[in-house]
C-alpha cells in the first residue's frame, strides 16, 4: 500500500480520541509511528468488510514499537486501535526492515 509520507492529517474526535489509553498508548504516539522511516504497512483484509483497513507496525521517537490499525476517511488517517506489538509482530517488523 502506498501512503503519502509528506503530509498526514489525523481524524481525532470523541469516538477515537484517547481510546487507546487502555493499552497505554497516547494519541500523539499513534501519530509518531506514521513517520518511522522503517514502518511496515499491510492491508487488513480480514477487517476490511465495510471499508479498507490497514495495519501499521513502527516505532515512536522513543523507540516504542506499536501496532496500529487504521483507515483513511475523507483524506484523513483515522486510528482504529493502537497497542504494543507482540512477539510475532516484532519478528515481522525486524524481518521486513
């Protein structure tokens, strides 16, 4: 999947702002991962029934590896969920990058 790396606009509203705090992930950390030069982005075909969804695995500026599920709505990135990566996902990030 191609993602524009020059300018991202994020869609934060009452429906998704702060909802990943239950996983210990702040909204600003979700945004940082999109600027990781080594990020891995995959299509999430299993969860793409109503809209195209994607998975992003990447690092924050503080080297925290995150798993982000997101979609693009009205030209903006909308975070669906964010959490720390698991062992299999860490292997995928290291293998691809």
